[in-house]
C-alpha cells in the first residue's frame, strides 16, 4: 500500500491538470505550495573522494513540485519544453487566482514641515 505522502512524478500535461484540481480544492480551504528547482538528472548523491565522479548532465532541466495537504505531485521540464510549459502554467494561474482577497490600503499620513 502506498502512503499519501508519496511524491508522484507526472508528465507535464497531466501535472498541469492535477495542479488545476489542486487549485480548485484549495479554493475553499487550504493552499497549494509550489517549488521550482534546477535539476540535472542526478538521483544519487555525489560519490566519495577516490570514486569515479558522476557524468556531467547533457542538459539542465527544471523540477517542479506542488503540494496540497498530503498530496504531492512533481514533473520534470526539459529545456525544449520550457516555453510551452510556461505558457500553459501562466494561463492556469490566471484562471485560478481570481479568488484572492484584496488588501485594504491605508492612507499614509504625511508630515507637513
């Protein structure tokens, strides 16, 4: 049995659809936290001195993680897919960030000298 705390690695399109579901669930109660991190494909720690080093990455990628309550999802974006993902992600944000509360601005009193 897999626990709910397990991170699920998804394709970019399915990640965006799951993220949309997370935003809809968080609309009433809760929040979604996101992290973006440079990812070079290494899934093992660096070897000890004297051991052969890990090979250099062919391309750098971006690891994106999202968490809502105990559900965690992630995806890896390759360099060639960054523009396509960014356009889809920004439109997703525009559609789901309409429920934010407006802050009341207080008028600052200025000193007359």
